[in-house]
């Protein structure tokens, strides 16, 4: 039986941050998995000024998932030692770092944040969103955590380690083709690939009005090891998704269709064996990873 997943929520103990951390813990407790959730305010020290960093590092080292709540105060107080621990998580194969951009702050100069999946993903801090939009962002964030937990509890951790992965996999990326409605799953997929030392590539900028996106797409696909096409009814109708997998097909690049939501596939894609991801509780992540590695 697998051990409970340890989640640590790190933040500066100010009123608004405390309230948000408690709210986040309540959301996480609702995912119905066996979790140990620790908040910064749960840590015990006799002398806060002297011991907070040591106890924080201990909590980070123990955690499988770390959620830093970003604010100006947090970025002022964070130490190089803690940043190093965050970098270790990013480089690990089975631990996760998910910063939450809670209060407006200048985070772009922090490498560990830039390399992480930030919530929300735009330039607006979570606390600056209207309450209804803020709540939706939190729900989506909890869904991301839930998907990771589902995979953790339903499958064994992959037996392969980074030292046996072909150098080609570390050099070439996997192009992830998706409709914008499926962006959250695409980000989760990219994260899962990278946890297995496989680079995922998502063009999050392609939908900007007036942007000539095809040249960049063509180059990215041409330099990819394979294309994963996330298929849903919206993706089936998408000009972008159709263009991407069709271009890859024409270049002789392997296409992996993932059926995220039931839909009728294009006749060309029907000739390929798709991977069924429609069952959220039993998604075949290991089969997908193995299929990519078999290309070599």
C-alpha cells in the first residue's frame, strides 16, 4: 500500500496569506485521497527569527508536493537555501512544485518560478481576480493536483530512471497539439512528460490575433520527436489542431492521438491506434511514456 502523499503549503504568515492557505487546505482535503497537508503556520519553533528557515527546509524535504504562495513579502524573505530545495524538486522525477501567484509581486527574476507551472498562468495575481474567477482558478488548480494523485494511487511509479533514457529523448521534444479548451490537460501532460525526462512543447501563444503562427509551428514540429494530438470534439473542429497533426503526418513524424473526450476522429487519424484517456481514474500514462520511448 502506498504511503500518504505529503503536501506542504509555504507562505509568509500574514492574515490574508493564512486565510488563503487554510482555504486551499480545505479544498485539497476534499479530493478524497490520503493526504498529509502541512501549512507554514503548523510548523513549530521556539524562536521564529532563528528557526523558521530550518523548519521550512525540513517540511520541504519531507513533501511530495510543495505549494509556495507568492507575495512580495514571501519573495523578500525566501532564502537561497530554500530556493535550492525548490530547484531540487523541479529536477526530481517524482516530486512537484506548484507556486501560486497570490499577491502582485515581481517574480520573473526567480528561476525556480519561471521553470515551474505557475497558477494563475497570466500576469494578474490571484487576489486581483473577481471572486468568481478566482474560485474557478482554484478549482482548476485542485483538479491538477487531483490528476497527479489519481495517477499516483492507480499506477506504480515508472521503473525506468533518467539514467537509462536515450540521449535523443533529452534533446528532442514532444509537440503537444491541443485545443485551447484543453489547455489544463495539455499542461498536465507536459508536466508528466518532463517528470520522465521527456521535453514537452506547447505553443501557448499561437492563438494571438494577427500572429503568423504557422512558421513557428512548422519549425517546432519539424524538430520534434513526435506529436501528441489531444482529441476532443473541440479539437476535432480546430483548424490549429488539424493543421498540426496533418503537417507532422506529411513530414513523416510519428503522431500519437490521445482520446481525452469521445469524438469521431478524422479518417487519417482513424488508421492510427489512439490511447484512451477518457477514464480519469485510470489514464494509461505508463503506456504513453513507453510508446514514446519505443520510437528509439
